[in-house]
């Protein structure tokens, strides 16, 4: 596995797991159409944005792309590591894991859901969450792909992350709250931090030789 695949797979899996956990809670609350459509449309919108950003890799010098990718990976990895360690020490879980409906201010089984209608409010709040998480995935993977030119590896990593999380969510079915997401995010944070620091060292060596 290449560093580009590892970064894209781990980054995608962690962020997409949060989306799936929230969507699952909304489905259980009686809004399956709103949750599923919002997740799909939210990610499609971000993928469209990625398509518009694609030409940038031909405009920006590779050195600067590598530097940005290294800084983003280092920053993201450090942020996830610190946040996960604080939560482990405090024995706390993120709000989206403990009370996903409360985070989105969605009331389960209201009149719209009971009547079989479509709640635009639930759709938009789920869509906002999906877009935010997908944008964080893009923030990690686009500079990595542009800097390494390993577009195939990155796309494969993203697809694998989405598929693995989706399959696990289907298999666990109702046990998502038992997944140790804090420990998983800590591991991913350390991996991204290590990749980012190694890339920063490579960029520093390249700059020194230049």
C-alpha cells in the first residue's frame, strides 16, 4: 500500500463513519429517505467540487502541492491525535456518537415522519453534516493526489474507505455505538501525523538540495 492510498483510505473511513453513524440514527428515528438522499447528494456535491479543483494540479508547482499536502496531513493528524487523547483521558465520546439526533436537533417520530411525508428540515440538516464531512475528506485527499499524482491510488483509497465503513455499518446494525471511534480516530490521527511529518522532511530535503 502506498502512502497516498493509506492517507486517503484512513481519512475517508474516519470521516465517513461519522456520517454513517448520524445517518443511521436518523433512519432509526423514522427518516430513511431524508437521511439516505442527503448523504448521497451531499457527497455528490463535494465530488463535483473536486472535479472543478482538478485542473489546479497542472497550475500549481508540485513542490508547493507537496508542501500543502504535508502541512494538511500533519495538522489533521495532530488535531485528531490531541482530540482523541483528551477524550480518552476524560472518558468522553463525541456528541455525534452519544446523541446524534441531539446534535442535529432532530426530533424522532414527529408528525411528518409518521404521516409518511418528507421532512425538508431533516434532509437539510443531514445534508449539511454530510457535506461538512465529505469536505474534510476532500481537504485531505486532494492535496495528496495532486502532490503525488497517484490519482488511482487515492480514488481507490476513498472508494475502499466508503465500502468498508458501509459494510461494517450493515453488519453491525444497531451496534454502531459500541464501536470505539475515539481509539480508531487516535490511530488514524497518528498515521496521518506520521505521513505528514515524513512528507515535510522530504520537502525540506528537496528544498535544501534546490
